[in-house]
C-alpha cells in the first residue's frame, strides 16, 4: 500500500528558516532507515507559500491569488511517499520521525489510490500504468 | 523548476473516487499533454481523510488522531509534480485542468526545493529509492 506522508506547515516552515545541524543528522538517519526498509519511494520539501499561488475554479472562471497564504493550517511544508504493509505500519514509522521543526508539528497520513480502485475499466487501468511509467522516466531523467 | 500542484476542493476525496469515466478520460488526455511537453513528473490521488491519520510530534510522546479531518480547506485530494520554466507557465497549465464546471475547486501551486536548496543530506532522492510494488488484484 502506498501512503502520502504530509508534513504540515508551521510558522517556521513559512519563514523559510533552514534546519539546524542536529536535525539534519537525525533526518538523514531516518531517511536512510526508510530506504533500507524498502519504504522510501519519494520525498520533497516545498518553498514557503510566499512564492506560491492558488487558482480558483468557479464554473468557467479562473482566478489567481498570489501567496503568501495566511492560514498556516491550510498549508503543507513537504511530503514523503512510502510503501508499507498497512496504515498501522505507516503510523509507527511516522511516530519515529524526528520533528522537522523546533515547535510542535503534525504529520498527516493519507492512503494513495491505485488505478484499479478507481475503475473496473481495464483499458483505463493500463493507460494509467503507462502514464505513470512515462512520468517516472521524466522524473528520473531530471533526478540529480 | 519543479512545482507541486495540489488539488484541494470543497469536498474531501470528491475529486477522485466519485468521478466518472468521462472525467478520467479528460484527465488522462490532459496528463498525456503534460507528458508530451516533458512536464509530468508524478501524479497521485488520495483516499478521503476518513481513512487517514495525523501524528502530532511535540516535546513528549507523539499523539495519533484518526481521520476524518473536518477542515476541507486543509485537505489535499490529489497532486501532480510538474517540470515548468516558471510559476507563470505552471499557472497557465493549471487554468486548463479539465475539472467539471460545477463545484468549487482550488488548486495550489508551490515550488519544490531543489536538492541544493534542501541540503543534500535531507533529500531522500540522494539515497536512492525502493521500487514501487506492482499492484496485483
């Protein structure tokens, strides 16, 4: 099963403050454990919302709102994608995650849809798999 | 530049499971265009937050809260990762997303930190990856 592990934003992440040395070390060890366990599929950090934007769709209209966005609770700072046996296993790993911030932080765990869960149409499932394969290629090409 | 394009909406999980084949087809065509443009790096839909959880990390023991989470504005229904020349280009593509005209949808665009900015030791991509398991029925 795949889970998106979402690091919810804090005032610290929105301020764009770089993490301290101890945190970097702890996070590196944690990431290494995730890779060793065959769990780590992906992970990214996001720039603060000050250089982001939102596009609102209402009927045919589209409106663009520039960041920053004041409601920190609505924002995320980064995420991982993990492959685990169960929701419980994901929770146990998250409990061991070093806190990325000096202040309290929340990490959200959401299961990811696989194409067969969305449709019985074998053609669509196959096309979704092809799409993912192509996007993985583009992603790997760009990977440093 | 890489961008995370997050689909937030007025309803938890509505943008994925509740959609019909016509919508999936329109989305697939849109995604194919992104692939042709060399822009599509990743795409995922999330199960509703009712199946999810949150873990609060603080000074003491971590605390686990089960979903659902009531604040729809906090929730992501799905996301893409795109390679774009600029935020403006990302915005133009987002405006073309084929969401149905009924309902209110909000899409958030956030720039993804490069490894150099993240700090090489933080970035999971530096450590290689596990291979995703093939889904079997």
